[in-house]
C-alpha cells in the first residue's frame, strides 16, 4: 500500500529533503509552504501530516486546530524546540507527536511508520457495546451513546480506546502518554490528566456515566 504524506514547512530546503526521502521510500507526497495551502491540500485525504509549527502567518497550531474537525489522520509536529507547555498546547489542538529539529531521517521515518501501523491496527477492530448504551466503533474511531455520536478529539478517543480495550487494567499516566502520543521519555502527567478530564466532561455532557475510574496514585482504568 502506498501511503500519502502531506509535508508542511515554510523552509524550501526542508521540504525538498523530506519530499525526496519519503518519495524514495515509496510514499506519495503532497507539499505545502504555508498554513492556508496546507488546509486546502488536507482535503486530498493524506494518511499522515508532517507539520511545521513555526510558520509565519497561520502557524502549525492554527492549522492543526482548523483541521481536526474534518481530518482524522496522525499529525506530527516539526519544531525547533519543545517545552512542556508546547506539548500541552500542541496535543490540546489535536497533534499526535513532536519531532525536534534537527532530526535524523531514519528516526523520523520510523515514527511515521509507527503511527501508520497504529492506524492500520485501529481500522481492523470491530464495534463493542458497553453497558448503559455506550458503543465504541474501533474501525470508525467513533464513540456513540444510544445512537448519538459523541464528538471527541483524536487524543480523547485514543484514551477511551486504550482503556476500553483493557477493561479493569490500571494504566499509569506515563504509559498512557507513551502509548497514545508515542513520545520518547518519561511522559507527561499534565497532558494525560487534561485529556482525561476533557473526555469525562464530554461523556457527562452526553449523560453517560463515565466508565473511566481514577486509581489515586496509580492512574486510570476502564470499569469492569
């Protein structure tokens, strides 16, 4: 299968380098040099987006925020630096991973491939019904309650997916961070806690009795 990548960066040298490398690896590549062009090309249904944050005009965070209502594919941010607050902001608008410049092409390619494999595994899953009328359709990446869809961000859905596929198992925040965002390192409790809070809020707004239980000092689990 030939995957389609959308590469967004205002630096021509980086666009050319990424385009040449991934085309040699067999990917179809779309290129954008600024935010508005990226939003337009996203309508061609890329399988993954490599998105520079520090672009003039419409920056990467704005692009990601504008795309998340209509685009479900993984979005990997390219950035010259990343602090804790940058990660929180990026994940809050729907990003999936950070790659810090300068980066090695082999590592970047490995991250791209890992995210695409994760997408394939997700698509292969079926629909599961939980008590009370809550349904998760893993193939469509959709959560519904009594037939009504609950609008979740990508990360909120993946938290529900991870926990619901392992009913009763406790996940600490660090493991959840690594599994969902795929970032190397110790993980971020703040990022996980924020997304769990938002997920619970959306479930509550839909009159769902949240199946996510906090295990104080340990993490979270999906109630049996």
